[in-house]
C-alpha cells in the first residue's frame, strides 16, 4: 500500500526592518520550529498498551503517558516559521528532529525503553534482535493515514496506537537513537514517503550509507518494498536526516538479503508453475467430462444388450483414461512443486517479525 507522508506545515515570514532615516535594510535568517506545550490540566495517565508478535513470542508493551503531554502534542501548531532564506532541507530536517526529540516526551521514551530492555535481557537478545524488537513494535501499530493533518509527535502515535509512514518512522527513530543505534530518517519528498535508514555493514540502500527499513508494515531490515499501491516506486534520492549520534550498527543484513532472495525466487517459481497448472487443470476437466460422457454411452449400450458396440468403445475409453492419468500425474507434480515454493514465499512474508527464526526455517526448507 502506498504510504503517504503528511507535509509539515510552514509559515514563511520574511522580516524586513527598514530604517527610514538611513535607508538601511536589515534581514535575519532563522526559523522557529514547533514544540510541545503540555496542558495545565491534572488527569490520570493514559495507558498505551500494544500487543505484537516477535520471534516466537507475543509481546505486550504498556506505558503510562502523561495526558497533559499527549493533549499538548495534539494541540500543538506544527507550523514552521521561517525568517529569511532558509533552505527547505534545513527547516524540514530541523522540524522532524524537534518532533522526535521534544523533551516533553522523555518520560514516555524512558518507560518504553525500560520495558524493551527487560525483554532484551530476559530473552538474551542480540543487538540486532533488540533493534528488530523495537521495529516489530512500531511496524505492527495500525497503519492509519490522515493526509490533511501534519505529522504526529511520537507520543501521539504511541497513545493512538496508529500512524502512517512519517508518524511511525519518527517514533522508531526516537527509540533506536536513544538506544545507541546509528539511524536516520529517509524522506522521499516526490513520492511523499518516509522510511528509516539503519546503520549497517551491508545491504545498504543506494548511496545513502544506510540499510532501508520500512515502518508502515512488518518488514525485514535492508529490504525496501518493490512498489507501493498503484505500482508506485521510490525513484528519488532521499533527504537523509540523521537522528542522534548512535554508533551501533545492524550486522544481519546478509541474512535478510538471503531471505529476500529466496522469497523472490520462490514467488517466481510458484508463478511459473501456476502458468502450467491452469491449462492442465482446464484440460483435465475437459477429459473428465469426455470420460464421463463416454462411460455413460457405454453403459447405455451394455444395458441395451449391444455388447458389440460396447466393446468397440473400450479401446477409446482406455486410451482416454490413460492419457488422463498421465496428465493427472504431471498436474500433481506441478501442484506439489507450486506448493513447495508458495509455502516458502508465504512463510517468509508472514514472519517478518522473526528474522532469526525465518532464516533458520528457510535454510532447512527452501528447495536446493
């Protein structure tokens, strides 16, 4: 599905202060990005609970979120005020970074990472698996787009349990950067899409220096989508917005590349078999009808006592049945071949929350 990024609102204000007495013209170049102003109301925290699959487990994350911060984030004017000639790449990057790192959200991030760390320690997760845990949490949040509204603060996405490409990318970037990972936002403005860049030793996306991570649905690190809904593809060079100063990189890109390659191969093999199975199935149906009709005619001849005419049909019947059985054997072989590859492809695309287990399963089950 095409994941549209919502544009940041911008108010361009050029201040030109003119000193009438001297004729001196003064211009100032700067910008003012939005920040959360928590409300003054006193109310109980909002419990944000989300359950998702990760590796072999079902994980539940539940964090208390300050209602005043959440309401303040929702009511914040997310416009950017620009004074002078500030380039779009600069104000866009500054705006997104402010949304990720607004200090009002620090308690929420602290509560989330505390729970993720406990899961990491209890399950003995590697650094790569820990990243995948936080990715699975974010990716499994409901995809929901509201193109007429600006991007959400991460605190809004957590409480709402939903967001689109920029909402979920901002949240995951905030989590990963706080846990020391090398991460960046990848903004594809022409295609109105945002994804994450993950520091990695391989499976790098184009010349970005990062591995691609889609946040709108469950997907593997280093595997960009081939296309979006309507056949749209990412063709532009993204604006790279580094988040934080983390240095931890992802080292399982070779495994996800292998998984992806097998997925593509399996899909192609299954589709190839499908083109052979369909005409075979149609021909078998035709032959079944022919055999049924011939047997009906032969039974009528036998019942009427016309044994000579009955016997004259036996050879044709046996030849037709033999041909049918040979085609049926071929059909079953093709179906078995199709099922093998379809099962591999379907397993891969339905277990993106378990890179480690999927890699082991594919190694054991993919046809040589």
